[in-house]
C-alpha cells in the first residue's frame, strides 16, 4: 500500500486557453505501508530545487505521516474488524551509504543531513535491502533509518533503542511483498542469505541502538564478520574441542536462567542456543502490560486482546512471589523492582482473606470461633498443619521409615475419624479450595508424601507478593542480561554468546556421529524443518509437553523406564484465569469488602479462588479455576449455552455484598468494563498450569529419600539435562522453583564439560 503527497503551486496550475497546464510540483513525499509488519517506509522525499530551504518539507512531512497513520487504521479495521489499539509500530527510511556510488559523497551526505533534519536517525541494524525481483540481487550499500523526533518534541522510541523483531518483521514483509505471500514464494524468499543473516541478528540482539548524531556510517560489515566468525567458530566441521554448543529447549524461566547462568560462568568459548516454540519468551510467566509497555514481551495479538484492562498488568500465567529469601526476592531487592505484599495469611486483618461458603463470607485469618463454620475453617487449617508429621522422620532421620502414601481426602478422613459426614464434607471442601487448588490439583489427586516433602522443604515463610508488572520485570531482566552478554561478545570481551531462536518447536531429540572427533553430537529436529547440533542440551519444557509426547526422544536418548514412570506419575493439570475489570460507581458500589479483601477462597464453586486488586477508579478481579473444576466449567458452557463470563459474574454477584448483605453490583444483571478467560491448555507448548504433589510420586517404598522428581531431573548419558519447576526436588510449582532448577542444570552442564575435559587429558 502506498501514499503519495504532492504539493503544487496553484498559480502555476491555471488554465491556458481552456487547457490545464502540467502541474508544477513544489515538493512530494511517498510512503509505503507494510500491513503485516504494521510499519511505514519513506520511499521518496523531494523538494523542487527552486523552493528548498523554505520549510516546505517540514510542513508536508507531518501531513504524510498523518495519512500513513490513517492508512494503518483503515487497514487494521479491514483485516480485524476493529480499530487498532496502538499507532503504527515504526516509520522507517532507507538511505545509501556514502560509498554507494550513485552520487558524489558530498551529495549523499547532504541527503543524510536533510533526513536528519526531518527527524530520521540511523538505527544500528545490519540492513540488507531484499532483492526487488526474483532475478535481482540484494543491495548492501544502504542503511536503515527510523523516524524518531516527532513535531511535538516527543521521541518515538524514548529509550533510543528499537526492538530487533520490529525491524526483522519489516524485512520479512518487504521480501514477501516482492516474492508473494503464498507458501511457496515465502519459502523461496526466506531461504535467501540476507534473511538468514538478519534473522540471526534478531535472535542475538533483542534491540538495536538508534544513533543520535551524524555522520551516519554503515555497521553491516561489522555484523557480517561477526556472523561468519560465529559460523566458523561454533559450527565448523574442524572442531578442535575447545568451542562448545549447548542447546536449551524452552525459553521459560528455567531455560532463561540456565542460559544466562552458563554464559556467565563458562570458562571456555560457548554458544548457547535458546530454542523456543512460541513467538515470545517467558513460558508460563506471561504478563500483558497495558500501561507502561516498554517491557512488553508478549505478541501483538495478546497485547490487543487485553488493552481494555488498562492500566492493569494482566498476568495470564504466574502472578505471585511466594515467601521471602528466594532468588526471585533477591532479584527484586537487588534491582529495586516495586512489589506489594498481598493476602498475608498471618495477618491480624480479618478482612484480608475471606472464605465464601454457603452464600456467606467468613474471615480466614480470624482465630476466634464465632460459629460452627468458622470453627471448621480453623479445623481445616489445623489438619493441613498436621501434614508436617507425615514426613518429619524421613527428612530428619537417617533410619528411614517411608509412610504409606495416601491422597489428601483420605488424610482428612483419618484426621476426622468419628465426626459427622457433614463436617467431613465441609472440611474436605475447605481444604480442597484453600490448599489443593492452590497446589493446582484436587484432594483426590494430592499425594501426601509429596505434599509433606514440599511443606518440610519450604524455607520462604508464608507471605505473598506481586511485583508492579507481575513478573514482566523478571523477563525484561533476562532479556537485558542476554543483550549484555552478546554485546560483550561483540566487543571481544568474552567468547560466550546466547542465540535466541523463536517459533521453532523441537519434535525429536537424537544423536549422530561426529566424523572429526569420533564422539556423538545431539541433533534436535524442529517442526519448522530446522535442525540444531549441540554437544549438550537442557530440556526445560513444561511437564505437560513431556506428557504429550510432542518431543520424541530417540536412539541412545530414548527415555528410561524410571523417567517415563515419573512423567506419568506426576500430575500437571490445566487451569484457567478469568479476568474482570469493574468500574467503581458504574458496575459496582465501593465497600469495605472490596477495599480490604485480597483473596476469597470459594469451596464448592467453579472459581475456587478469587483475587482482587484495586485503585481509585476500578477493581481488577481474577478468578482461578483448575483441575476438575475446569472440566466442570467447560461442560456447563457446552450444555447450558452460557459463556464463562456469565458463570463468573454470577458467582461474583453472590459473593460481593456489604456487611448488611446488600448486593454491591449496581445492576440486576452485573456489568463490567472488560472480561476475558485465558485457558493455559490453549497453548500446546505450555499444556497446563504447573506440576502438583501427586499420589505415588513421593518417597520410594525402598527406604530412599528420592522421589519421582529425582528421576525427572536425572540426565541422560551426562549429555541431556532436564530443568523446570517439575524437576525441582525440593519444591515445585513456583517461579523460584523454575529459576532454581535452571541454575542447577546450568551448573551440572558446565561441570560435565569439565569432567569430559579431564577424561580427554588423561
């Protein structure tokens, strides 16, 4: 799509003897719009030589940009049926290098000065212009510019950096516009070397710097040399054994932590290939930023889906920092990230945590037995505390007696022996909503041996926090560390780099003989047709991916029986998060309940937990549904013709009442400003929420402290290692569990290289 604006002199365009004179053009601007990348490109800017230095282009250029923004809006509406939630991503321009040869160097420098005056700045991206036809060549003597200085003195990119993915999307769209958008044409164009080279830059550097000054000099040769040096160093068949490649499958927290840890601690040349199936890193830490988007890392589709929840950060996955003293807490404190404590279970505030049961709210934190239901709540908490008695001897004593495993509902039955069926049912329902659902499971699937081990190993206290951006800070930290490591490599300070490869699901793990060394290399096959060769690998995918069989482990890397059994035994159920934005004074009346309560436990309800955040204008509510309750909700939707919004809003309508019992919603049919339901199973490369303490997966019945988690963590032939919260042998199901597992796997890999080296020198 193109835009052409011409400025003509009306006095020179009058009629002469009934004939219209040829228009006299004073100035013109031409833009191209790439709708898939949502980027504009200035293709032509000119002013008649007789009218230069009169400010004409300064006046015409903003009009052209306004027209480009309108084209972006119309195109988005035509494609998606709605207005775009954000402006065009970037406005770019091309300009030749001073050595291009199409004009004198002074004329080319004058072009640079003119574009600089309009607000364009050189972006340090190794740009190669795609061929303009199937029989044409690429053009290297060109540089890419980005429009940075708006007329209102605001910067388009305030950090003076632009995402490499934005630039790469433009290159891809440019190539597709030449060769066609059908699959055959796409395959042809994307196989070209220029595309592979610029894709490498995007995978290696998450952003490109924007130069603030003239003169402009091309940086493409520097990065070309770097690219080919890496190919020679890490992928040459003349491997002398000193350069190592480690593939990390999965760019969630475990994979990110493992990659950064290896890169920081390696004492030899190392290439880490971080291979992610999705189009964004973070895994189950997936937060959409709706206000300050500088740290946005999810794709544009998700960003647009949750725009209506502004200004709240919308955590689709992990949300809470559990306890204090963990590696995550240390990062928060060390980097000054803002965090707020929420639902402290030891709080004296009776309104902080509520239990919604039988149509009424009760204080979870109150120690007083005001009535029978409050007494049963306290009894449920005491029964849960008794879990410590199960595994104390296993953890503390050398002489082991492994207790017989049982599910949590059986444990409640034993603890309440002789009590009425009604009391047992109520307490079991309370424990299910409060403890089992928090663990991502149910009382019938929760294994007591694993649960006891988890509780005994928990060293972080019983408090909970949210960072302002719900873990987006953590993902931004890892992105920054990867950039810093790669820039150190670029500067020659180190011989270690991390290559981030997106949208390449691994479907097969095998090996092949290295003809030069006589050893065996790991071969990873991607669904996209790409293959990766490495000396070692870390598999950091969610447990649900291992359960699904998406990845085939073949040959010498076929999974042993113990690992297969562990994958089967340890549960990882799916779950959903329903998000609702309520406007105070519009959808709902303000009240003490909404102002002071952070968490509702809801025994027997579909949404077993409801979490609240609030500001002066709105209340942001999240409903958590997991395990069998998810299947229950899907069944109700399928059978009853009602959607998830109906069921969640109906539950809130019953819950949200003031002290006098008055309904807080202002309308009989409750309204909201925004609603969305996110199902973690919709992403096949996530597959569920997190692993849970599982029946039969705890301490082995052979006087051993090892569990199925140890089998999951165990490496294959000291070559393929495993990470992820499900491999953590102390505690699972938290962000710190995933982070710890990645760090441990990284240490094990580096240590194995050291052992390999010692064997080779003996």
